């Protein structure tokens, strides 16, 4: 039964303990206290100071010695406890070697540490033993040697044989077996990767299904569905999230290339190339640029919403805010400038300049160069315009307009300048038209001469420049111009041209003269519709003039013959050879 030793003072208690131990008592429990309480059943020796007054409480003093003295103890018993005065630490013998009882100041506390030194650490200080943290007996963190693998997070990167891989987040790199140089940061990032290497995933489920190599994904579910695709880069929310096997894609921005499954696409900007599925070799830079592209290939767009609704069109290039925005299936268009070819749905159009070709819808093979060039062309084709507002006339086909505001008045026309360009200066050499007998048929020498020329009335006149500008639409455009200097110079030029006396014919009079002699004169162009104007080809007047000169030459020759005959007769009369006729 338990032995109790009571003492009225600490000194007598110590004496009693010594006596009890010396007697070799057979008691199973020994209690040392001042109130006679029984020893605790689980303790062989129960020392209690609970009943002592506060100023009388004392501690238990264990043997104190130097490190050398501790190590000199012969055959120490297991659990032998001493205090090492050389190291100021408690040491105990664990049955094999001496072990220090750690100083609490050097341990990591669950409630935090104050003044922890840089020399303090957790883990091994020598060797390459791995270190592992567990939660509920499940791995939560793992560190191999300094050059191999590191993981932190529940289920992150189990034991693998690869090197230089790091996983941070729940289930990050969970399936890795032997892949090298992989980095995963985020829950389920690179979760299914097994053997491939050189991948980087940052974000929830980034590269989640990936098994390929050399991919980089940054953002929520970026490249999450990628399986065997390689050399892809995705930065942004759901960027390239549906890519499975596509290679060499680059996506930067919210939902860029989200549904892509093809290869060699580049998208930078919010929703750029978002809907692309099988289209390849596309480049989109700008918010919603090529956002709806599905199967189109080899398209390039740079600018807000350029080529936005393109679905299957290929080979298109657009640079500028909403350039080629409405194109869906058109092919091989080129648009450079804000809203250039913005409404076009056709193919083979080229436009450079803000709003150039903006009105074209289904017309093809048009070329517009300059601010708002070809503004009136919608469904027509094969037109070319160079200059601001060039080709403003109407929806004509096969026209060429050169110069600011140059306006063809009908199809198959070439117009240079406007009424304000009244002094057209040429260059060296002559203007030549093709004239090859091999390509001419039904040739007739029926060009009239004097009969036509004598009916013409050359006149001088003042041009109503304002009326012509109103007819073309240039006046109305300038009437809304907000730049005062431009409008002022325009109005000044109108006044100058209107005051200049010009020389020429009246087209209607020329038409009447030709009609009067039954001559189908192609030097007169009569309007083909209400928008067209009369025009004259002054160079074609050369042919009737040549014919007239030939006719005059025949008359001159005839008159010269008559004159010669008369001169001979005069000479004969004067010589008396010919008798002078008698008067009646």
C-alpha cells in the first residue's frame, strides 16, 4: 500500500525521504508532501508542494555537471536525466545516446514566436533526408533535397522521381511521377501531369489536365483542358481553357482563345480570339479582336473589335479600331485604319485610312486609299480610289478616282481631281492609247470633217464651282467640317475657280452637231442616269479636225489647179497668143 511521509518543514521532509529510501521499503508508491496526502497511483514517487505556503515552495534539483562529466558517466541508464552546465540544457539518455531536451525559445510555437533568430530553423542541418508535414495523416507539405522537389498543400506532388519540380496548392502536380522542371502554384494546377517537363502553372486548375510539355499557364483555369498540347502560353482568366492538343498558341487576357483547339494562334486582349475552335495561325491583338472566329485561318488583327465577327474568313489583315469588324466569311481583305472596311462581308478588298471603304458590304476587288475613300461604294466591285473622299460619286463598278473628292459619275470611269483642280499639269511623254490592228474589226473611214467642225461653237465661260461641288456631295461634306481653316480654304478655292474664265465647248451643243449629220461621236458622253453628267473627250476632236484638214487640202488642191489654169490664160492674153474676144 502507498507510503506517506509527512513533515512539518522542508528540512525534516528531506530527512524522512532519505530515511525511507535508505530502508529499502517495499512500498509501491511514495508520496512526499506536507499534508499527508496519498501518492498518486500512477506515480512511484509523488512530490507535492501544494500544501506549503507560497514562500516555502521549492523545486526539484537534478544533478548538475559539465558536458565532459556527463559524457564520463559509465553505462548510463535509459532515461537518466542531468543538467549540462556547459550548454545550459537538460539532457537525458535515450538508451543509445545522450539527447538534449530542446530549449523552448528555439522552437516554433503554435501561438507565434517573438524575436526568432535567423539561425533558428525547422528540418535537418546535415544530410539529404526528406521532410514531410501531414494533416490527418495526409501529406500537406514535402521537401526533398535542395535541388529536387518541393510541395506544399494537401495531395500536392506525391513521391516522384523527377527533379526541380515545385507544387504549391491542394492536389497541385498530384499525378507527377518523373517529369522535370515543373512548377505548379494553385489548387489542382498541373494535377494530371505525369512525365512531361518544363511546365509552369499558376492559378486554380491551371493546366489541370495537361500531360504535354513546355506549357505556361497563369490564371483561373488557364489551359485547364490541355492534354498533349505543347509550347502553349496562356495568361488570364480561362485563357486557352479548352485547348486539348493544340501547339504553339499564345493567349494573354480574359478568355483569350478560350475555346481554341488548334495551333499557332496568338491572342492578346480581352476576349481576343475567344471563340476560335479549329482556326490556326491567327493573330489578334486588342479587345474582342477576332472574338468570334471559329474556323478561319491566317487572319491578323490589331485593334479594338477588329475582325470581331469573323467566323470562317481566312487570310484577312486588319489594323485599327473596328477595322473589318463585320467580316464573317470574306477572304484576303486588308484594312488599315479606324473603321476601315468596317461593314465589308466580301473578299479581296483593300483599304487604308480611317473609314476607308467603310460603306462596302458585298462588293469585292475594291481598293480605297485615304480618309473615307470610296464612301459611296456598297455592293459594287473593281473600284479604286486614292484621296480623302475619293470615289464619293455613287455605287459604281470599275471606276478609278484619284484626288481628294474625285467623283466618278458612272461606271467604267476614271476621274482625276474635282472642279477645284482646274489646272491639270502633266509630265514628260505623251498619253497613249492602245491601237493595234490585230484587235480592231469593222474598220470604217466615216469620220466627218468640215461638216462637223463647222457646226461646233467654241466658247468661253465661268464654271459654277459651287453647283458642281454640291452635285458631287463634297459641298455637303465640307459644310459639316468642324475645322474652320479647312472650310475657309475650301470656300476661297470655290470663289477662285468660279471667277476664272475657261474655254471649251458645250457638250449638249456638240451632241446636237454630231446628231445633225448622223455622226456617232464618242467624244461626247451623255448621262446614263440621273446622277451622271455630260462630259467631253477633247482629245477625240483631233480626228474630225484631221479629216477636216484633209477635206480642206483637197479643196485647196482643186482651187490651186483652177488658179493655175486662170493664171495661164491671163498670161496668154497678155502675150497676144489668145485673141481678145470682141465685145458684142
